[in-house]
C-alpha cells in the first residue's frame, strides 16, 4: 500500500479536535470520508469532525449571514463569523451541527 497523507483543515486546541471541511468540492466527499475513517482506525484517540457543505450553509442561515450565490463556492473563514465572534461560532458549530461526523 502506498504512503497516504491526510492533513485536516483546522486544529482547535481548546477542543482538542481536528476539523475537515468539504464545502468547496463535493466530489471529494467520499475520498475525505475514507481518509477520516482510516485516521480513526489508525489513531483512535485523535478526534476529527467532518463538516459538509450543508452544515456550512445551515450555519449561514442560523447566524443570519448571506448565503453564497450558486455560481460561487462558499469560502469558510473568519469572515463567516458575526461581529468577529469566531470562537462562539466554532463552539456552536461543534455543539450543534447534528450531521457532522465525530468520533
């Protein structure tokens, strides 16, 4: 088996969790799911959550932010946080995104 690498998009040290976001290219969802599943098998103590495009869009609606047009891909990041409250958004994301996979 060839060497495989996986580097999640974010690490949140205060929650000790890695975050993988699949908002940009939905064609990669199966591949990312496979990588996270392998990560969990090899390192069962490592926590990793996958957030899908629908989770991202749900957060936009929940926080009253503008939904991206269908022509442009959503761009997750600090600009998605209301009034600069990134920590609050992340905390709510972790606690309330029911469809996100977690260990």
